[in-house]
C-alpha cells in the first residue's frame, strides 16, 4: 500500500459530477459494454436470450448518443438461477466482455477497449477463432456468460452480416464451458524470454500475449495456449486449474502471473513456462506447455472487489490498484524478483516412492478408522446393554410385595432315564417386564442336599449350574431341567433345596468395549458381579 501521497496534505480526492445528459444509451437491460475503435459493443439481457449489439461511436462535438445500430446477434439462451424456497437466491452475476485482436491488426492498443482488450499472437489467434478472423484481420469480441459459457463473435463478420444476412448462429462460436459464472477474461505472456521482454514494454507499447485465461466464480480457471503435439503440429492446449474461491475479481500481470481475489485473501499464480521445470519429454524449443498445477501464493490482502495490474515499474516491481469491499482504494507494490512458490521437480523414482508412502499412510489411516469404528460400535452396544440392565434393576426394586416382573419357579417330577428312575427339577425363568435380558445376564441354580439344605450358612459342598441368558425378550420364558438324584451310591438325599439367582456381569459387557490400554482398569478387577 502506498500512502506517500498523503504527506502533501489532506486534500480530498476530486469529485467529477456526471450530468444526466451524459447518458448515451439508456437501456435497463444493458449488462455489459466495451469500446473498439469506432464501435460500441453492448450485451443486453433479453426475455429468453442474450443479445449482442454494435453501434457507431459518436464523434467529438456531435450528438453524444451513438449512431445507428450496425450489427446484432443473439447468443445462448438465458437461464435465470432457480431459487430454493426458504433460502436466499444466488448472487446475480453480470457477463464479461473484452476485445481481442491479432498481432497484425491496425487497431491501436488504446482503442481495444481499455484494460479489457488485448492482442494475441497469430498462432493462438488462428487456432481459437479460425481462418476467417485471421484472413479478415478482424478483432474478436469474447463474452463470458453467467452460465459458464465462453463464446466469441468475429466483429467484421457481424458488421457485414447486415448487408448479407445469413445464419446468425454461424457468427457465434462457443470456445469452452466453465460450468460456473465467468468472472474474468484476460491474456498474458508465459514464455520466459517473451514474458521478460513484455515486462520491459512501456505502457503504450503493444504486447502480443501467448495465453488466454478465463476464471470462474468458484475458482475454476481455464488456460489456452498454442503448443506442439506429438506429430509436430501446432494445436491449442487447454488446461483447467482449481484455485481457491469464491473469486471476486482477477487481473493479469507481467511475468505470466494472474492475480485473483477471494473474500479472505489476494493470491497470485504463475503460468510462465519457467515456473515449472521441463520434463525429459518436453521440447526445449518452440512454444512450451502449460504447468501441470498451480500453487497460489498469498499476498495477505482480503476483500478486494476490483483489481488492475500495471506494467513493470522502473524500480523492478509491479503495482496493483485494488478497491476493497469497504470502498478503500489501495496501491500495492510487489517485488516480482521474489520467488513464488511452485511445484518442485520430482523424478520418477521419487514420485513412485512418494506415492507408496501416501498409499501406506492411507492404508494405516483406513485401518485405524475401522478399528475406531469397531470400538465405537462396541461401546454403543455396551451402553445399550447397561441401560437395559438398569431398567431391569429398577423394575425389580420397585415391584415391592406385588408380582415380580422377572420370576423363577421350580417344579419337580419323576422321569425314567435308561433303567433308573430320576427325580428331575424344572426351573422356569419368565420375563414379564417390558425389558430384555441380553448379554451379561446369567441364571445360577444351586442344589443343596441333606444337612446343607437345613443350614444354608454351613460350609458344605453344593452343585451349581450356570446358564447364560441371551435374548430373553418381554413375555419370553426359559426352561432348565436338571437331575436331583439318586446319586452314584443309588440313594436319594432328602430334603433338597433348589435356589435360583440372576447375576449381571459388568466385565462381560463393558470389558470388550474398552480399549486395550483401558482393559486393565483396577476398578473392574475389584468390582464384583
């Protein structure tokens, strides 16, 4: 930013009044215009299609209104953005117009429409716009539409179409479709020697650009350049890049650099051939290719809504004239000799090694994600089981003297097994609650015989049966049948006491859901079932 002019005094900027009589073309549908020599080019939004119109530019001293209309052509269909109910409509984008001339054109640089006009080298001009524009040495009007179309109209063909009407669609050529609103169209020098020479041009000298660029609102950038194919034929090379967005404005500077502004930053990318090392298969002579990727460098300036780049100054830098969203006009001085980040040269071996490292890292991350997902699923399942256990416990505690929601009844019967009569006990576990007995619940049946049955606190042997209870839903019941005698000596010890207990194992439910480092928690070792 340059604030040196403020030292001379705090004189306000001059205000130039504009009289209503200065309006030369009152048209509410007018969306864009540009001036080329003695022709005024306008773009009007019609009811269904875009319309390009040409007018004669008034001469000084005459009526300020333009002369008669000398040409008209309709472009693509206009499709207004469809709004979503309840959401704000998409921002309205205006089309972009600029004039392009071949290097042999007699149109002076200052009559190419100001900053929006430029001159292309003959090779690229002929590849883009065809033999008609080259033979006629005619300027071409480039138009970037809000729907993403980049189209062109040969000016002399449009003017002569009024005297010899033909197919109007033949006058319009669609070069590309960005699939997002076109924000900027420009051109620059990308060859190292040519770019260095272009930086030393005076402002009023003509510069023949060798690369056409178009930038979309969401950051998609198109670069078109004349390049050699494998058979040695000159062909147009089109390459798309993805830059940070949304893009507010852009400008082309010296040295093959493109400046573009986003709400959070002002960035610069380098399209010059010297910014990316040549591969072994890329020729050293003739037009070079475009870089395979771009690395935006930040200039730490935000919310620039309009931008203009000046040629190289005598001090060796570039000046940008920027207008911020708050209406502040800034002059930014940049040092072009400083290194701009770019992709480092990488051999095939190092590239293969880098790819293997990335794939290995992706595999490790994928394995870790699978492990974590499994752990999360286990913990969710454990929490669900704990919640069910708490509900069952609360239901049992709140039942009081009434019928228990979960009960176990025992009945005995004689049954003959092989050649011996056996006294069998049948225990029925019935779930009358609205909850399920899932993983972690165990039914323990203890059988005490003879004197042990009379004194439960006495130390004597007993037989305990453990039966896991899995998926005992509401209203379900589980039957367990076990023998009571006679024993091996053939005698039956009576009386016999059968006691049923329902256990819940916290370790069985929670232990599997803990990470390996957490499974050794001393709390679990000390916590009984």
